[in-house]
C-alpha cells in the first residue's frame, strides 16, 4: 500500500476538489437560477483537474522515483490516480446530489424541457442519480487516462537530465 500512497492521496485530493467545485457551482447559481449557463462554466473544472494531475506526477517523480521518471512510470502513476477517482466517483456523485445540490436534477430537467432540448419523459430518464453514477465513472476513466497520457509527457525526466542539478 505504501507504493501507492501518493496516487491514493492525489485521487482523494481530486475528488475533494470536484466536490468543492460542485459546491461553488451551486453557490453561484449554476444549479438553479443560472442552470442555462451550467454547461459552459462547468468545463472550467478542467483547469484544476489538470493541475492536480501535474502535482501528482511531480510528487511521484520527486519523492518516489528520486527525481527521475519514465513516461511509462508517469502514465502508470496517473492511471492509478484515475482508478482512485473512478472508485470514489459514485460516492462523490451521491454527496453531490443528496447533500450539496439535491434539486439539481429537477432544475436541469425542467430547463431541458423548457428550452425544447428534450421531452419531460426523456429528461426524467436522463437526469437521474443512477445515470450520473455511470456517467461520472466512465467520464473520470476516459478523461483521467487522456489527461495522464498528455501530462506524463511533460513530467518524464531521465537520469542524465538530473546530473548536475543542485541537491536539495
């Protein structure tokens, strides 16, 4: 378990950031009076998401691999962070939709019907906790692995790149 302590830590940090983000969305009205703008502004969560993956890979490189890390090691690190996020996503969705924003589904469904995007029956079938539990897990897996594949490119460092650097 000690081998994966860093990945577990950053998976938990990521999940807590997502819960904080959802709370912020709710507080600024994106889950009720400004639900029409939710689809736009929710995408900005990508910024802290990528930052957390960068911090996780840097942490693993510096404190586990001794300052060097191959692309493969970085990718595996990010994949494990992603696995932790995927495992925690159902709990995060449950907290989101029962504690932080219990009216989100009814608000977004009403908006979807009002705007003509869907029928009432389709909205009720789509905007449900069980559907979002699956979507969040699949989305976390896909986006986590994609983010990892890119971020690992920037955090690889070979031993010859470390030679000559001052020792802290």
